[in-house]
C-alpha cells in the first residue's frame, strides 16, 4: 500500500486504531414516531455523551455519521442549527450531542454510513480497525452500518445503552 499523504490533502490530523461513530444523532425526529423514539433517545444520548468524553480523553476521534434527509445540498452546520431550533422534536437529543470543533462528520444518503459516503476512506486514513457504533435507530441505520463495517473487516463494539430505536424490542 502506498504511503499516506503527510499533508491534510486527503489525510486527517488524527491517528487511532479505534473510532467512535455517532449515527443519526443530529436528527430533528420530525416524523410520526419521533416522539416515541425521543423517549428512548434521551437516556441513550446521555450515555453516548459520557462515552464520547472518555473516548476523547483516550485520543479516540468521534465521527458523526448523519442522514442527509434527502437533501443533496446538505450542510451539516445548518442541520445542527435546525435541530437546535425551539419546537423541533429532536432538539433535546441534538443539544446533548452537539459536535465539537475537532469532530468529524460524514453525510449519508441511505441507511448505512458506508453507502455512497467517504466513511471508509476516512476510517482508513485514521488507521481505525475497531469501531464503536452508537446512535439511532438500532434496528435500521446502526444495523446497516454495522453490517457494512463487518463486511469491511472492522472489529465492532456496539454498547447496548448507546443505541435507541422506537421500541425496546426493536433495539
């Protein structure tokens, strides 16, 4: 394999064998079942926030892997601002898990964080071999991302208290 670029044109400043993925946690939850999901997502978000803090202390980078909500001109910062707007169902979730300046983000068009995204390339540049998967929904986007990560030979850790779905059974 050729050597990586030493500059930031195609490289990343971090190097870590482990990466924390936060899947669809910046989410307005503005859909029919959003309030049900929010009930499960708030405790999950608090657990993810604590995990993210410990990960940062250990030098593990955080990557927000977020749905583009069908908007092909998505802007992650605008998505965050929207989710933090008063009256938006998912505001409490976004408030707890607001990205920090040194976090990474990848916007995805479908369920898997790997489908038609730069996630695999980013993980390779980081040197990640183990992924901590967290987020919503456990039975859809986390599941599909885990499946695609497994097929790419990543080692997976999915803390049960850091994943939420609309019902406990779907988790």
